[in-house]
C-alpha cells in the first residue's frame, strides 16, 4: 500500500475498534477530541454530544460546516426473557438479513458480555426464504435474568457486532485494492475530516470563509446532533461527509470516484454546492459520480428541513453492501479527501 493508504487504514482501524451505537457516542467523541487536541486545536463539545472546531477564514459573513456522524447502526434490548435470551429491535437502518447470526457484544452498564443473534432453525416450518423480521430474532446469552440485571443489562441496552469481527479487510489487486468492514458508516467520514483538519493546521491554510469541522451524534436514528448543531451555529453552508450507497435505482459504480448527492427522500441538494464540489474535484483530477436516492437521507437534508443552513450538500465514498459488511475502493477515500482539501482551501461561495 501507498503511505496515504496506510494512513487511511490505520486511522479507520483505530475508530472501528471503538463502540459507538447511536445515543452512546461518548467514547468515540473523547477519542476524536484527543486527536484534534494533538493537532493543536481546541475543540468544543456541546451538550448534545457533538464535537466541533471553528477555523477562522478570510470572510466571516459566511461560513461552511463539514460534518461526519460518530454513531453507528446497532441493536437494542426490548425484553429480557426467562431463559436469559433477549428480544431486540434495530437502532438505525440495519436489517436481520444484513446482520445475520453472529457474535455480538451486549453493553451492560456494569459489564459487557457476548451473545449470539439467533434466527431459528433451517429445518423449521418456514417454507421459503422470505425476509425474517426483528420480532423473530433474539440474542442468546447463556446467563440468567438475574445475572443480566447484575451486569446492568436492561431494556434499552445497546448491542453491536463483536469488534474483532468488524475488519477492516483488504481485498483484491495490490495496486487497486478494495477495503471492507462492518461498517464504514460514518467512520470514514470522520477519517476524511480528521485528515482535513490535520492538513489545514500543518499547511497553515486559511479557508476563504469561516469553517466548522463537526462530528455529530445520532444520525442513524434522527440526525439529532446535526440539527441541534446547525441551529446553534447557523452555518451558511452545511456539507455532510458520509457515503453513497450502491442502490438499485442509482447508476453508481464501485470504483475510485466519490459520489455527490443530487437529492434524497427529503429534498434536492444545493446546485451551487454540487457544482462547487464537482469543480474542486476536477481541479485535483477526480470525477464525482452523481447520485439520486429515493430511500435514503443524511445529516445535510435533515439540516435543510430545519432551515438552519442556507444551502446543503452530501458527498462521500461509494460503497457496496450499505448497512452491512461494506466494501469500497481504497482509493475512493483518498480522492474524497483531495476533493475536500481543494474545496475548503479555495471555494469562496
């Protein structure tokens, strides 16, 4: 791998080890705070749990906010059964056929234990391979209800795949590898923004306008963090740095080109920002793929609904197996970063 690819994988691996189910982002927030402090910044953390820093630009009458969310899809306990198994529901957009029968970590307030998601027998009464529902899934723990209570496991306790089984894994040709993990969403957005913050500091770059780099909470469930942050800071432009799922209705390709969202199920995105980001990409010999989503939304479109930013956009890596064991070109993450560097350094609105 090239040195920049090693940097991407190393930083991503650090973040992937940290559990961050939606609503419980404290540990990864502290990790990000320390990373930013080590670069010489003085980051802020608001009462919602968002982490952000402000960088003074040449213009202060307008501002841009670049945001990546810290939370990840998860499961949540809804009931503890007499045999110690757990009924569950999803936190965010994961599906049973994506999650599968696998080892999970159950994050009790006193102790974290392992369990296995269980979806029934392949020799049972189910006559076809129609999708299973979360109401049919439980988590086997091997403990009694009393033990679970002592571990601090209760209704609302979060559950994640075992960290050691989340990757990352490098696939394919050495000169053009793929990267896979459970999941990129949205730690790879965090990687891009941490690298961007490092570049601005080390190269002493002053953006054309006041700039906010933000790491938000609870995107997977409600985009709560982005909405509260934008309401307080009121940026002119809000750009979510996330991913572009390979959806059946969108003509994206799994290659080195990042994607730019044109619209999602909530709204159209800013033509001015789409054109500005596309031009920045061209300046660094990167092409952006254009994406339209009928069943997805982002921090940016949620901010747009609140009216707390004048224009919004979403840009990110193109990924296969969204909300599962995701796969992307390793080079796409570098091309996303190069595009953001050019845009932040030179775009004047």
